C-alpha cells in the first residue's frame, strides 16, 4: 500500500504543468474562464493547492476513507480544502452550481492524467478511486459550508468583498496614474481602453487624472499614429518588442524607448497590449554632448596642434594598421618620409613663428595634392610621414613632384628671402611583405637622407 501511495504522490507532484494545462483547456472550452483569473499563476496555485491537499489526506490516512453518513464534514481534514474554497468563492459572487461544475473538470483533469499514464490497470483503478473519493469529500465540504450561512450573512459577506474589490481597483488605478512613464492599454482590436496621467499629459495635453477611465474621452483619433505601430507589432507575431521613436508631444518632440507587450492573459478574456513609453530625450541630449566632447578629446589626442595632421603616436598606429591590411589583402601601399629643408636657418634668422609658417605652408600644399584617404603624420619637428593606401610608387612620386612644382611657383612670386622646399624618401611596400612600422620608416628615412645630401653640398 505504501508503495502505491508513494507512486501516486510522485505522479501528482511531477505533473503540475500537465494538470494545469488540462483544466485550463476544459475551462476555456466550457467558458468558465470568463469568471476566473486571467493569470497563469492563479491556475497553477489552484492545482498546487488541490494536489497538496489530496496528498496530505492520503498520506495521513493511508487511503481516502469512504463516505460516512454521520461524518462531521465541517471538522473533517479532508474537506478542509472544500470549506476554504467555499468561503473564498461564495464571497466573490460565484454560484454553487458554477463552482461544482468547474470542480467536475478539475476532477476530469486528474482522471485524464491517470488514464494517460503508463501505470498498470490495477494502479490506475486504485489511483482513480483515490481521486474520485477526494473530490467527493471536497464537494460535500464545499456544499455544507456554502449552505451554512443565512441570506443576511451572505449579503454582508458580499458587501465586504465588494468594498475590498473597489479598494483594490482604486489602488491599481492610483498606481497606474502615478507611474512616471506614459502607459497606454489597448484591447485585442487595438482600441485604447485606458491611459495614465503621463500619457494624457504628453500626447493629449490633458492634465486630469483618470480622464479615460472615468470620462471615457475619445482618444483613438487623437492618437491615430499609434495604430500603425500596433499593426506592425501584430504583424511580427511576437509577445513583446522594443523600438526607439520620436513623437511630437504637446511640449515638443520627445524621443522614447517604446515597449509593446501582449497582456499575460491565459484565459483569453482580456487580450490586448500594454504600451510603455520611456522618455530618453534628456539622456540622448547628454549622450550627444558627451559624444562631441569625446570626439574633441580624441581629436586632440591624435592630432598635431600646429599642423592639424596626425601626431607621431597615431601615425605609427595607422601605419601598422595599413601594413597589416596590405599584407593580408594584397593591396599596394606607398610610404613617403619628408624632411623640410632649411627650417633651422629660418628659425635662427627670422624666429620660430616664421619657421611655423614655413612648415604650415608646405604641409597645406601637400594636403591639396594628396587624396582624402592618404594620411599625413608629423613624426618630429620638421619630419613628416605620408601613408598612401592602394597607391603605387609611381603615382606617389607624381604627387610629390606636383607639390614641389607648386612650392617653386610660390617662391618665384614670394618676397620671402628663403625657399619652401623639402627632401623625401619614397617606397612602395612589396605586396605580401610582412614588415612593421619601424622597419618601413627606417627604409624611407634612409632614402630621404640620401636625397637630402646633394642639397647640403
């Protein structure tokens, strides 16, 4: 007997989800759901409570006893569940017949579970008898308790419950109205059922708390833009989505993170959507301001302040990156190293301000003849690096010659006592050659120095 009781207990405890699905299916089919909770947890608790009461009864007694004509059902521990349920449901306005009818389908769910199990015929018969007798006791206890009150007591009980329900409704309305974020509730046809104070204030310029619930003011036409978003949400066949949306409110455009979420209604009695608008307008302003500040900091960290080209550290980093791309993707890459001629003499004779003008004029001229994708970096006081991706040596050489020609033209017209010239070393990195920045710069620096020697002679 103990083994059978243990097997029965294991079957019931391991089948909570199955039992819940079965009884909810019956309740939907027979339309009991219109009088019951819409939430999954309420159905789960009802199954869990029934199962716990049933298991306690059989473990305490070793079996469910037969029905005794002299039984005091008000004091019987097996009927406790029925007595409690009678007190709870009677006060909610449920009729005796309605409750007993639904209990028949709870009974049927447990019976179905046993019939569909792989138990032996003998075990099934034993388990079915346990379930039948348990529900018999519960129903008798329910009826005894239900009919034990006078009409006056029932009326007072209903009045008390009505007051509690009214207070509960007002509490949740107050919570809805008090939430800072705009919230809109729509039914299964996407018609607006309710919206809170913040939604009315932002989207309708109405500052009356509870305006939709108590006044039933027309809102669908005024919020027609929401219809399109709801239709799109329905088309996605998802339970929830998040999207960023800028909406023209009564106080100007605001940007929201909008969450569309289907109502958690297992009974399908209140099918609809909850829409929550999280205002991120100020956050976006701060983020944009911080982004601009970061861009400035990044610019200053990477840029030579005088010539506005890349600084030495960034030049090395970009060169290493372009070398890696050239090697891995087989793209041509030309590197040019520049040293400005006569800078020291200009600084010594005319001052460093004039020397800075010399550097800037040469670099601005170079900028006007190289491509937008070419990178220029200041490597030292008068030394500069030009990185030319997807460029062969001949094209790079022609660009340098055009720069030199432009500077010669300038010097012919200029009244300056010095020339604007530079020496350079140029190389095209062999495709597939695995070289680093230091190795490349060493080669072009030596080439530049060889080209500079004749100018010193």
